[in-house]
């Protein structure tokens, strides 16, 4: 009977969530092992968290350095963007200096001196145009073409029997295109067609 009462007490305590009062030497070791296992798992997770935090800090620092380096390179590129074209234009200045020397040099025949200077200026102009073309600058064709407000600025209109109305008759200032953009509009005279007689 005493055993039955003890069994009922144990069952009642189990229902209430209390631990089994029966002591097992192995049970104590299992509880201790579970606690140790949880502690080591917690420590491992904390180490992993610390490693991940360090890694994130390094990535953030690398990104910040990359951003600063990119900004420095960008500002340097903007500062020296025209360096190549300016270097090529120096040869044009040299050629103009030579043409001036030719023009100012003492010569017996002034006609030959003037002709040599004009030839020097023409060669210099050809070299300059070639340099501009190498960098993507091209002259716009205008004379004889229909007036295009995207490429031409009309200064005036003139009657012309030879040119159809709204076509470019003459060019005062040549226009230029850089890559796919208009660098400068051509300044032109536009034909108004044949002159009307009263």
C-alpha cells in the first residue's frame, strides 16, 4: 500500500511538471552534459557573431576606401580631361611660330616670302583639322542643304534663283559636331527662293 501511495505522489508531481525525485547517477550527468552543451553552443554562436561583425567592419572599411579612391581618380580625370588634345594642339602652335618666323625673316623677294608664309599657315590648318578629327570633331556640311535648326543658325534670308527656298545659300561661320553632339551651330544665310517680281 505504501508503494501505491508513493507511486501516486510521483505521478501527481510529474503532472505538475516537477522533476522525478528518484535520483539516478546517470541522470545528473545527462543534465550537466546538456548544460555544458548549451554553454559551448552559445559560446560558438558568440564567436561566430564576433567574426561576422569583424568581417562586416572590414568590408565597410574596404568599401569606404574604394569610394575615396574612386572619387580621387574621378577628380583627377576631370582635372586633366583635355590633356591629350592640348598636347596635340602644341604642334599647331609650333607650326604657327614657324610661319611667323618665315614671315618676319629678311628676304629679297617679298612675294616668295608671303607665299611661303601662306603655305605654312595652310599646312598648320590641315594639321589642326586632322587633330580635331582624331578627337571626333567634324565640320557640319551646310551649303546647299535644307535649313536645319538643330545644326544651323539663320542670320538672314536672301532671294536666290539658283537655290531652292529654305536651303542654305552661304555659310558665315562653319558648324562642328563632337561625337553625336553639336559643338557649334553653323551661322548661315538661307535662301528665300527666286526673287518675286511685282
